[in-house]
C-alpha cells in the first residue's frame, strides 16, 4: 500500500470525476424514473406509474420504430461506406494525405455546423440539392418535409458527419495486415475479390465487430439531426431521444417520465451490448 500510495492518489482523482459526472447522474436518473418530478410540485414517489404512462403513449412505440429504422439505415450506409472508403484509400498511390484529411474533415466540424450546412442543402426553395435538380430538369423534393425522404435525409447527414473516424480506424487496421498474406494469396491465384474475402475481411474482423457495437449505441441515441432538421413534433422522425426531450422540456415538463424513457433506453442498449459481446466472444 505504501509503495503504491501515489498511484492510488491519482486513481482516486479519476474515480472521483467518474463518480461525480457519470455514476451519480446515472443513479440519480434511475431514481427520478420512479418519481413525479416537475417545476410545480416537490418530487414524490410514484413507483412504476411513469413506465405505465410510457407504454400507454402512442408516440412511445412510434419513437422506438423510428429509432430502429434510423439505426438500420445508418448501419447500411455508415457501416459499409467507411470500410469501402478505407479499402480505396489504402490502394491509392498518390495524394494519400490529402484524401485522408478530406474524409476526416467533417468529423472536425461541430455537429451543429454540420446540421446547419445540410439544412441549407435540403432547403426546398433555393437549397443546393433542389437547385441541382432544377438544373438537370428533374422533379424537386421536399427532403426533410416529406415522410418518404425525411428519415433517409437524416441518415445521410449523420453518415457524412461521422464516417471519417470509422474510415481512419479501418485504414489503420488495413495497414497492419502483413503483406505476406496478400503475396501468398496472389501466388495461389486469388482474385481481388478472393483476397478481400479471405484475407482483408478476416483480418478486420475485430475492429468491424467493435465499430458495429459502437455505431448501434450511437445511432440509437440520435438527437441533433432530427431536432434541427425536422423538429420535435414530426411523427415521421421523432426518435427516443427526441421523445425524452419532449417529455422533459416541451410538452409535459415531467423529468420523471423523461428519466423513465432514458432508463428503458439504457436497459435496451445494455442488454443488446451484453448479448452481442457474449455472441462474438463465443464465435471467437
């Protein structure tokens, strides 16, 4: 103990920060989910009433459906596109640094700047996309206002803003693959697709599994894109996080109800993570 006293002192500072800014809010949120908390009365215990009110709210199921749709679409684009970009960048012989910076640039922009930029792109009047459609004599679109295109419009914004980080992670993993594996595959007559399938993908398996888990957790908590582009009242794009915001700050001013929704989201993501890690560990 005396030999490691300084180490324990540094560790205590880190634990104190986690306890104050992470663990205490988490425990407090769970406690609030069983209370009636608003700006009018003092908090009081209501037990499971908040959860019963959630299940009785039609928007509850709509929010979960929209969140799952967003997550599914985001996985189709945001999971495969960074991998394809990383493979492409890894094969480049010139201007590697320039293209890596260009791919990563959106990540360095503040999220609100990204959303406002795409809000201009999607503007139904003089937005960039409709201007291009008019120039090509094609029908214009209402992008974020139309129920048919609103969700995919949000997914495009999220994918563009976040693909840079995943692309660089894949690129780093690609560059760590021993070149002897590709040389042996070429000597065996393997085609480009066979080398990708039997060498590249297996070597990237670990980072792909990790990024899949992180992306599901992140996309299930999408907030800023629907909040800024479609608002909090659009039933086509209301997500779990948007509904939490509505419960707490716009419609009900009920922090207990919002906390209950947050706890449910935490439980769903925690259960998914536990099952996912168990399955991937068993596969390994």
